[in-house]
C-alpha cells in the first residue's frame, strides 16, 4: 500500500514545497535574528541618535525626554581626538593580536602534524584545557604571573644571568602592559586556531603534496604552494573570527587593570563600556558601539565579498 | 578531582586518534621527530603553565599565593577552597543553571541553525544574500552594547530574570556561528547524494535525516562545543539579565571571591571555583575530542 | 570597579561636627525637606506599611553582609516577617558592574527589587534619575534618624532636600601598621603629626633597608581615597561649586601641599604599588614586607584572615588615625559606606521601607556595630568598644571628607580621573602641578556636563 502511495507523494513534496521550503527552513533563524539581534540592534541605533536629558531620568521613566538629535552623538564622538587615538590603538592592537594568534596557531598546527602521537595528545590536551578557561580567570592568572614584586615572570627572568627584572612593573608603560594583554589574548585564541588548522592540515590531499615533493619542492615551498592554498578558506574564516574578537577585546584589558584602565589602555571595547555603562551615558555608548560595527564592516568588506562569491559558486 | 582529568584526556584522545595518526606518520622523516617532540613539550609547558598556576593556587593557603619567591608547588596544600565550593549549595545551583542555559542555547541554535544552513546551502531564494549578510553582521554586534536593549526587550515580554529569557538572548551569539559553519558543511555533502536518496524514494525529510545529518554530525558537534564555551563563559548579559541568586550562573558565582570593600579577595577559593567551572567544558572536550578537530574544519576547508 | 564603585563614601560623621563645604548647603535643606515636604511619591503617613500578609519583598544587599554580618540580616528579616506577615527574599549582589545591573533593572518594569543597597557615591546619580521613592515624610519613623551619621544621611538626600536613601553602615580609614616592625625600628609611640609620621617612617625604612621589596608605608598609586585625604587635610578640596559651575580644586596651593605629602608617601616609602589600586593591599601586607597601610578598619581583618591573608600576623597589627599637620588634628578620613533605598518602581514600597526601618533600627545597628561603623552617632560607643582598631576608626570617623555631592560625581570615578592623575604622580611621569591641572580640567568638564 505504502509503496503504491509513495510516488505521487514524492512528486508533490519535491515540487511544491521547494518554492516555500527554504523560507520555511530559515524561518526560525530569521525569527531569532529579528527578535534577539534585530530588535536590540535597532534599539542601539536609536539610542545612538538620541540624547538622554537629565542623566538617568529618561532611562528610568518612559515620560523622560529623549529627543532625537540626529547624528549629533556621532559628531561629538568623531570630533573628539580621544576617539581617533583609541581607534588607532585598537586597530594596531587587533592587527598584532590577529597576526600573532594566526602565526602561532599555524606553527603549532604544523608542529602537531610532525610530532609523535604521545606528544600530540599532551599538547592537544593542554590546548583544550586552555580553551576552557574563562578569559576573566586566565587574565587574573596572567596578572599574577606578571606582577612586579610577586610575579613568576620577573622572578624567572631575573634569575637569568645579566637580566635585572626584579620589581619591574609591566603595567607602568601601556605598551608593555598591552603586550601582557596580547599574551593573554593570544593564549586564549591559539587553542581554537591550532586545533582547527591542524585538522585542516590533516586533510591536505597527500598525493598533491607528494606531487609537489616529486617536483622538487622543499617543505616551505610545499607548504606555500599546496597546504596554504588548501587552507585558505579556513584561514579566512579564522581571521574573520579573530578580528571580531580582538577588535572588541574587553575582559583581558579590564581585569589586567583591575577595572581602572589608564588612558593608554583604552581600546574601543573599554571606551564603549566606560562611556556607556560606566558613566550611564548610554547614548554615547551606543554611538561608539555602532561606530565599532561600522569599522568592523570596513575591515570585513573583503571577507564579505568572498563570502558572497562562495555563495554564488554553490 | 583535577588529578583524574589528565589521564582521561589521554585515554580518550588515544582511543580516538590512532587511524589519523598512523596515516600521517607514514613516510615521515623519523630523525627529526625527537626534536619536534621536544619543542612540543616546551610549548605544552609554556601554554600549560597558567593552567598549572591556576590549579596549584587553588590548593595554596592564602599567605602562600603571592610570595616574593614564587611557590611552584604548594607548601601547605589545602582542600579548603575546593571543599567550600563543593559544599556551597549556591555553587551547585549555579552549576545547574549554567548547564540548563548552555545546553538549551546550544541545542536550539544547532537545530534551527541547521535548518537555516540547509536553506542557504541547498537553495537559492529571494533574500538569501540578505540572510547571509544578516548572520554575519550579528556576530559583529558588541555584546557589551547590548545589555540595556536586551534587558528592555526581555523585560517587555516578561522574560527577564528567567532562564528561557537568557537562553533566548544567548541565541544571539550561538546561532549565527552555527548557521555560518554548518553552511559550508552541508555544501560539502555532494548533491548527488540527495538526488540518489530521492530517487530511492526517500522523502525530503528522510534525506535530511538519513543522509545529510550523519555527514554533518562532526560539524554539529564542533559548532555545539564552540557555542558551549561562549555561553558557559558569558558574563555581561548574565549579570544584567539574571537578577536573583537562584537564577544566576557560574560566571556570576565567581564574583563572590573577588575583593569587596569589606573583604579581601579569596584567591584560592576563586581558583578552586574556576577549576570546577572549567571542568565540565574540559570533560566535554575530552568526550568529543576527535570530532571537534575534524568538525571545526572539515566543512570550512573544503568550502 | 569593586572597591571604588562602592564605596566610597561619604563622610562625615559622626558627630556631625564638621561638614565639608560642598555638603553644607544640602544639609540645610534637609531638615525642611523632611518636615515640610509632604508631596513626594508615597505621601502622608501611610508611607510605611506593615500589611504584608501573602506578599514577598525582594531585598538586594551586597554580599558584604552575607560574608560579614548575615545574622544581622536574618534577625531583622525575622522581626519584619513576624510584624508584617510578608516574606523576605534577600538577593546577594556583587559590586562588579552593579550600576549596569541597576540601570537596566530600573529602566524596565519587571524584577524591580523593593530595597536596594548602594555605595554612597553612587546614590546621587540615582536620586537625580528619580529612581527612588521619597521617604522624607517618614523620616522620623526611622530610629536614630536625628543622629544619623551626617555624611551618610547627606548622600541619601536629594539636592532639594528629599530623603531618598537611608544610611546603612560606614567605615573610615586609619593607618594599619606592624607594631613589631615599628618597635624593632625604635618607634614606640604612635605619631601625632605628619612630620612625626614621616620621621618614624624614616626609622622603619632605615631598619629594613636590606629588603629591596620593603615598604615602610605601602601606598597604591591609585589610592585616591588616601590621596584626597591629604588634600582635604591641607585645606584643599577636589572641586568647588561657584555660581552653579564646578571647578576642579586640585591646583589650589592647599591641595598641592596635600598632594605633595601624599606623593612623598607613595614614592619615598612605598615599593611596587605605583600602578595599582588599593584592592590588594591587604594581601600584600600579609606577605610581611609592608610596615603600614592606610585602609578601612575592617581591612585589618582581611590581613589576618586565613582565606585572604596571613593569620600569623594576628598579634602584630594595630591601628591609629592618620595624623594631621598639627597634633590633635587628624588628616580627615574618607568615610566609606552604603545606603539603602526603596526603588520608585517597587510594587511594595511601604513594606520595603518598613524592612529598611527594622534593618536600621537600634537593635540591628547595635548588632552591626560589631562589624562596621553603625549609621548613628548614638551607637559609636558600642562600635568603639569592640576592639582597639575600632577605637581608631571611630576616632577617624569624627573628621572626614566627602566627595562633591552631585549626580555627575559617579562619572569622575568611572572615568578614573583621580586614579590616572595620581598614578602619573606616583610613577613620576608627571609633576604634581601638571597632573593636578589636567585632573582639574577633566573634573570640571565631567561635573558640569549636562547629563
């Protein structure tokens, strides 16, 4: 009976639903996107166009005045030289962190590919553990390690012949301090990067590699001409993710300065928080948030184009 | 407790890895391996040191934590931190909350994300690009800017201070990533397989279920684990949206060890609690270790 | 955040003797506000309510009480439940990101607590935001309201004199020092002037000069509570208001003198703290290479607590009020503390106010006086009788200073204006004059901002 019924049923399913099916499939996603992302995003944009009069009053009372001021908030932020200093610092910080994370991640991935099984298991286990630690906690631990009087890093460095690091304050100079932050950020990022890239490398077709070797390519050339192009889509995705994370970095800086980041430690994430939540100037916070997204979009334009190319190719 | 982790990591990892390993070891120049192994161990030591420091701090007496000559091994080991945390009913309650929130957010985002990914990988339809773009954009919204809008949103639908509310909020960052990753994954399942299945008389639903789902399983696991970490370790939204002690998560629990105006910080308690907080994630990793690495990339590489 | 968000507080004190310039204008209004402004939100005599059968109120207290004086909370709650028939749900809060949580809660309409605790320097911006119910008409129903610590009471009073937050507890800062180390260095009596303090510290420094990590007086570079004490002690102030406009006060000659005294402590007698705040000074002191700190009275407990410090120092610590420029005059202390308020959007305002009333009455505050400075001068003797340290803090609480009581003050704190300026002094990156000038500009800009 069922066999008899099936052919028409199948035809019906194949043809009719196809027109509506994709919409049906994305419906839950779209609902979620609109509800928990679209609406808040709309709210942020609205906030960035308004001005709360009289402090928090407007926030707490629906009858408070929140007149639209157009792009005034953006004008205020963009004409403040602080913003540009912070933007520049954030861009450099992001670039350094993304490049370092990817280079080290790739290095470890290649290494994982070369070592004995036991060594790989140990290294992967350590990476997985590191991945699981919340950044608040890892930052606290790094803060101890780099503490001036009581830190392990100074203690160990000082023990080296000819090095005098006792009592060295890593946080007095924001450049050094941000280097410590970079260490925390990179430390937190490499597990995902190394493990992903390693898995990617294991999938590089062996015959292509062999062919390259037969053609006389050294390890570096083989890496460049075979492995790297093969991994390119993955690297693009990982770079994108890293850029998004590092551009908005907050916890690592906030906790390494114990909640009091000096001007030299201000990145856009910190700036947005202290302008918005910290000072209850939610309009300015939202403005900085919107600007952050615009900056990210600029950076991502290359990626978005690639994304659509992939999309078209499918 | 933590002592048992290491062997389990190894055990799980070793049962999972042999096939890949054997394949890869073939034909490698053996003599260099010793050097690479040594380098790997140095790296493991360097990367693992902060974790080691977290663990031994959890076992230290407070006067042994910040000493001029660092104690690389606790001189007066104590279980106080761990036993206080384990016997704290609030910790257990918060662990439960974190688990409920995380599992729900991850499961829901995998299910609906899978459908969404299916749509963009297998169909061309009006608004497809807009949808892809939206998914990407959402990942760029800074979470910290969201606390007030998200709070107002949940407030207006009476979901503030409720687990369903925060689960919904977490979908904002767990779901887009899922869609994004699974898209490439599904795209890699040859269309011919669907066709063949259809010819075989499978319904579309069965095609999903019997052909595509098993093939993208590693992707589901990998994105699930990734989402798990994000949700498990999220702080800002949880702290804003969950108001009462019986609803709060482990990340908020960790705050009670910080210094306050009236108390110094209880560092060994904090590190013990942090270790116990990270433990479920580590266990999860161990369980899915091999799938994670395959899953994180298989789709992306071929896409 | 944490310690600073909080805390800070206010001032004043005790005996209501000295009032700092900025809060004096407010105090004048306060009395009239309490008595003659029946308007307010609740209105009339029905403000407090004991009719709570079947109801539950939510109380947000900082976990300081959970760790420090949970019994005080539970006995008050018990009495409240007996009296009203309502249930009390105490929700322990953390200072981290607390204002973010309050803001988002008060902006909505659900989950509003019926009682909240706030740090004193936080209250002003919430009062200006209309977040709290006006309790003016019920003021006399709160026990000891006539003898409330003036600084605490002022911080809970709006500029137009409405009582919106009730004093909860306070703490004042004193010198916590290592008696054994001082004695060994030949210092046997407590200094009574700053000059004496410095010469004593010279002795302690000389006696320990072999230890490169030794701080005769550890002073974190961001410890603005301490630094501003010297400013006020020398007759200066953080900011002054003139014709409605605020002006930073750190460049005044008096403030400069105070900052220089502080700088001497931070650079000549302190090692390793230049870029830190005061949050971990107890832990650092517990390591044994610090002979003195300036901190809240209860920090002595942190230094010797087995969870946070080193119990071995138990018998070696003592306290004295930070001396001033002349004998018999202290360097005024910054009096930290908390207030309790009833959110305006609470659905059980009367019960919330009733709970506060019970939690701040003589019975509760007498019990609380074992742990912190109670909210009323009438119980200071109970507090001072507890321990030697309390004697000094009680003493120090009699001469205190307060931050400018204006809604925008919280932003001076959250923008770290004072911390940044002080750190640049402590690290010698800029001179006292330059740092003060730049801080003054930012303070004026922040306090005069329109929102």
